[in-house]
C-alpha cells in the first residue's frame, strides 16, 4: 500500500472513530440530580463512561497492531486459516456504539502489551491474558499521532514481509525531538519494552528502579499507578495510593500526567508534608533553605557528609535505639502498684496485666494505655455500683484517686517522646552530644528539621498506630535521597508490601541524608518481596549531551551503569570562558540567552547557577536588561516554563530545551561536586553550553573548549 493510501485509510478510520465517540457522548445525557439510589449508581457508571469517551475524543488512539492469533497447541501451520485482527490502542478503552465490540483497546489491556513488547522479527509473539498465554504473528505495528481530530503523522515501525530498517525508532525520535513546556507529559504512545515490563510488574513487591537521567523513570512510575488501578480494579483504590516527590515544585511539574491517563484522587505530596500531617502539626518544619544553604552554598568535605546528623538520624542504628526505648516504655506502661480508690477496694496489678495482655492484642502503645485507663474506670464504676456506694464525697474521692492513678501511666506525644531521647538522665548514649543539644533546643521551640521527621513519624506510628487506612501502593521518587529510616516508617503504613521506589544513584546530591547503594533500602525487605530493574537508556538528551555528562562522573562507583543515549544527534556541547569580571560574566550569559531566543528553536531555557546567591544575582541582572525570567528558590511551588534561573540542586527532575551552566569554574565545582554538575547538564534536551570564570572545573580538565 502506498503512503498516500495508508494516510487515506487511517483518515477514514479516524473519522469513523470520532463520529462513533461523539454519538455516544450525546446519548449519555445530562447528569442525574435526583435521590434515587439505583439511578445514582447508574449515573456513576455513565459518568465514568463519559470520562473515558472525553479522553478518547482528544486522541482516540496512538497505535495499531495487526495480530494473527494462533489456535491453541498450534505449530504454526493452522495460522493461515486465521484472519489477522486489527487492534487500535489508546489511553482509554472504547466499545463500538457502546456495545461489546472494541473500537479502541485500553493501553493497559493484556493484548495492548504486544504494541510495547514486540520489536520485530518473523517469530511468533506472545502476550499473557486472564485465559493464559496467547501466541500469534504480528503483521503490522503502526504509530499514529492525532491532534485536535487531525491525523498528523503515521509511521510503520514493522510490516511483516518487508525488510526491517532504521524506521523502527523514527516515531520515538520524532516525539523526543519535540520541545517541552512547564509540565511533564505522559509517554503512553512511546513506552519502550523495558519500561513496559516495569509498568506491568506484579503488585505485591517493593520494586526498586535505578534509572539514569532522562530514562523516564518518573513517568514509568506514574503509568504503573494507572496500570495497577486498571489491572486490580475493585481490589485497590486511587485514594489509597500515594506519590512522594522531592518538593512541591516537582509535584506541580508532574501534576498533568495522571489526569491525562484518566486517573484522579491519588495523593501527591512530599515526605516532609506527609510527616507533619501525620504528626497532626504538633511540630512545624524548619526552613529547608537553611539546610540547603549549609550543604550547597559552599564546598563540603567527604568527612562532613559521613558525619552529618541527617546520616545518623536516618540510620537503622538510630531506629534500633528508639525501639529499645519504646520497649522500655512498654515495660513501664503497666502499673506496678495496686489501685486503691477506697478502703478495702483494691485493683491488683496482676488483673490489669491480664486485661492488657488478653484484650488489647497488637494495638499501639497509646491505644493500649487509653483502653487500660478506660477499663479501670469501668471497673471502678462497676464496683461502686455493686457495693451500693452512693455517697458523693466517697465517689468524688474515688474519682480523684482514679485520675491521679491514670496520670501515672506513661503518656507521650511523638514530639515529647523524641525530645526525651536527647535530654536528661535517660538521654540516648549513642547520640552525639552536638546533635542532642541542637535537636532538644529546636524541638523545645516546636520546630523539627527534615532529618527529624523519620524518627518522629516512626514514633507516632508506634505510639498511636495508623489513624487512616493503609496505603494500597506507594511511589517514592528520587529515592536515592531517602534514608533507610524513612522507608521503615512507610512500611508501617501498609499491610502488604506494594511499592515502586525509583531514583538514580548518580544524582544522589543529598549525600548528607541519602544512600550510596540500593541494598541499603532493599535489605529492609525479604528477597521474595523485592524486585530490581535498571533503566540505562536516556531518552531526554541528545547523544552529545549524554556523552558529555558521562565524562563528568568519570569513575563513579556503586555498580551503576552509565547512561546510553538514544540515537538522536544534536549540537555539540560547548565550554566558554566568560571573562574574569562579574560584568563580563553576566554579559556573556545575556548574549547567550538572546542568541538562543532569536533562533526561536527553544521554548524553555534554563540558566543553572551553582548557588542561590549566584542565581539571584543573574536574575536581577536579566530583569534590569528587560528580560522576563523566573527565579526558582527552595520554597517555589510552581515551575512556569519560559526562561528560568535555578540553582543546580533544585533543578533535579526538571528538563529544558536548552541549558546554560552559568559557571563551571574550579571555584564552583570541585571534585566532590561531580553529581551536582551531572544533574545540571542532564536537564538539557537539545542544547547545552557551559561558561566558566577563571579555570574550569577539574571535572572537565580533559574536555576541549570547543567540541
């Protein structure tokens, strides 16, 4: 079939599909507003169908696969008698005319997995359905781009019987070459085989994903949530899923992906915000910019990183010390003396212990305490009634003694218990004194640092139990910056392990709290409860940018493989000396931006500075020159796109069409800063340039000035 005939065929199919979708939408009718319960339930079904149809109306489908199914136990000869079925794959499944015949297959359906897993060849392909493995031959795999009801692009990545060539990646490269705006996009039309295996992995595991910069690990995790809701419909709920992101700006950046996939009601938060809410705002969070200023605004040594208070407070050794103190609390929870509210009326400790051990099971410490106190109150009231004691003075005396007795049963909030670990004669001996004094003083003001939150959350969960329903699934992004203790707290929020934990050790810039090996987190779970995947292909940046970024890391340890770029070539990476004076440096930044903007090729441009002070200075200068730009600081809730000035340590997770590293000089990036510079460079999709004042960073000593 000629290219023109192919387009004509697909245009006709698109018009038919859109017409069917529009007809179904009109037939649904207005929303039911009455009180009849049955009609309300039917209306919920209609609204769900309407939601799927509205998604399909924007972009009915993005792929087609013609599949010739083999009969069971076939050796292949019978295949000739079977007709190939044409399957169109989209973001939402749509039935033709609202009946049983599928017009579009949901991308999460078993048969749709063929579109992602099949990479060519004449051998039979296979997918797993609820009825078992289905085998057959793929005759056609076609990518389609539909925008505003118009067919924009058609690319055949496989045609059976034709010689395979480089066309297989044409559609992917086309999509990767598009410019970015201020929001992360879904990748449902370009999911690759290695990404699809993660998305469709079984639910009941802690899945760890090591993904290089630009490998799509964040979008893979978001698509996995959509897949799990589809695959386990009725068994898990969106409102019992949660995404932990590194900061609020990143949450805003990824906010559009799940709605585009037709998924809502999934909580998206940061670990700090979640912990503060768990603690019912008993403490407030100290300004995170203070911590970042300490660690990023001036060089720090490896020894400082190893002995950071965040490292200690995030360790399992600290958790074990807290567990020991909690065990002591449990031992002291039961009164050792009898309760005597009145003469000849006595409740013995043995009776209270029997109640505690028999009736309260696995409840939390404070739940057991409160139930024991209530049981003692009921005992007293029963005894007073049985003995016929109605005298008000005797009853008041007994009530007063009861209140005094109950008060002697230990009672703590999480913050109160945590402070007790750092001060007084019972302070933990394992805590360095410098950490203890600083922590006790801060908590005395009702303020917690981010490094305190894991312990506080853990203590709260142990003292009070999980107040809300357990999480069906947890996603943790940038998990290389998490401590083992943080994951321990989240383990307490699930009955069955079900997590997607993703990150990149090569981007582990928060060395004062994070990990250096994935085993530090994986070892928290049994071998049967974990899975590990690596995503080494980078889809974000050009070959030139990835090869340059890999040079920065040099001898990176930890068993992490370097990024492998998709074959997408672009402009060379350039290094340029920006003069010795501040004026020359700022002028060079300005001229570079103006040159890029004049070309009209880039929608998003980032100037990435080493420190917040550098960025503030650059931003002020650009505003004086009449150049509209946004300054990103640590409290920033939103990324606005356009021209952005951002410190390198806040750029992680974002991506821009063009990136200018403001100063890659030796004073800004020393040998300890390889990961920081790597993060900054891998934000660029199409264009990367580095300026340096004075000597360039030793991390790039061997790289030519022009390349």
